[in-house]
C-alpha cells in the first residue's frame, strides 16, 4: 500500500474508534487480524477476539482518546505516536474502576496486508497508567497473565487500553 492509502485507512480506523463503531473498526482489519497490548503481554487474534478487546477497553475507559502527534511510514507499516487520555470508569481485566484519569504517551505499530490493517501492536507505560488511574498494577498484571493475585483464574477482560 502507498502512504496515502495507509493514512486513509488509519484515519477511518480512528474515526470508528471515536464513534465506538465496532463494526467500523473491524472493517479496517483483515479477517485474521490481531490486536496486541504489548505491556500486558496480550494478543487477541481474529475478528471476534479483537472486537471483544475493543469492547473491554471502551467499557473500562469510555472516554479513551488518542491524540496522535505523528506518523512514520515503512513498507506496508505505519507507526503512530502521541498521547493517550482516559478515565477508569469500568472494570479492567476484572479490576474495579477508580474514577481517576490518566495521560500517557503511546505508540502503535500497524502492519498492512492486502489493503487492510493486518493488526495493531500498542505500546504504553502500564505502571504510569495504573499509578495515575489509581489501579493496582500487580492485580492488572496478574489478570493479564490469566490469574488473579491469589493465583485463581482472573476475569479474561480485554486486551488493554492501547487505543
């Protein structure tokens, strides 16, 4: 894909995210897409899992908003970076909300295949997000690994706030 096509698709993706239009979000992805939240070590695969990850993120952080600062282009890949803002308003990975806001830098790496986004890898500082949002970092990490702080299975939740 050329730079203009990748930009248009990224903009359509962001518009669908802003509208919380899950079908619109999924239209930007290939059928066998992925959504990876790197600081949690979680990767959703396929449309159903990717949709569930987005639903979980926007339930936990209903006002989640990325402020894209810049984009860099490679062969069939875009890297976007900026600032991510949101408020903990719903359970995230089974951890109750705090009602507190956060603002953290983020980076998204988006590979493309056959005219669509193959997936998205999201990077942000989990410790800083948890500190600002008043969320227990150890509980979030344990839940992301599939166990609660007592070693019991955790609520599978979502892939994280990387959007």
